[in-house]
C-alpha cells in the first residue's frame, strides 16, 4: 500500500522548516551576556529537558525495547500515562537545544516542526496499531492521552521482563544523543565570542 506524500516526505520537509531558523540563530547576536544569570538559568532548563527526554526514552525502552510482540499490547509504565513516550522523550531532547541556544525564534520553529512531524506520524502509526490490536487499542486510546502525560493513570506490575538487547540499543542511542547538548553548548559559547559573525540581532 502506497503511503501519502506528506508521510513519506515528513523528515526532509521538517528539515526545511527548522534548518533556516537554526542557521539564523547560530549567526545572530545572543540575547544575554555570557556570564549573565539568565544564561545559566536557560542552560539549566536545557539540561532538565535533555535529562527528562533521555529518562522517558529509557523508561519506555524498559517496557518495550526489543519486545514489540504483536500479540500483546503494552500499556503499563510510561505507556499507561502517554501513548508515545519515545517520541515525547525525543521532543524534550530537541527542545533542550532551544534553551542552550537562548533563541525564541528557534523555539517557535522547533514547535512548528514538532507539530508538523508528529501530526503526520502519530495518527498513521496509531492506524497501524488499531489494525493490529483492534478494540483493545481503541479502548487504550480513550484512556491514555496521545502526547501529554496523565500521571494519575500510572500503573505497572511489580515485576517486569526486561530485554537487555533493547536497553543496550537505547544506551547506544543515548550516546549519540549526547552530541545535542554538547554541540549546542559549543555554539552558544561561540555566539558570545567577539570574532563570531553576528549577522542579525533577532533571537
């Protein structure tokens, strides 16, 4: 079955949205002085978002990593509070860069990109899951929000089976994700250097 154009092209279309804003941000003047308390505060929030995103991805992997068994719908742990915890974690990691870069315009572009990408991806994936699990997934959708945690829904068994291969794969991904705050910190530092090209003052 052929997939719609927007679904097939969502990755590079998202890049077309975010890439120009990222370039503008990198070569714009920083909003605050390097030693300003606001810079430290925003960096702290950036690390909070990054660690929270990494936590959500690890937490989801504990329950589903390497165990996507089509005969059993996983709806415990993070999947009891949000339907797509892996995507949620990834979005938090992405938004951490906006705080590291101290850029309001980049934050807006990132939000638009996330809404565009997830608005196309999540409904399509849920259609597939409804075909696999039928009424069980429909009932699950009624109880658990798509993309905002509902903590009062939390439930889990006292003992869960953990797939070490899945955890190891997520560990490797986490190492790859580490370039996000490191690169963002580097760019933020360079933007405060006098010799760095500051083409515009928007932030």
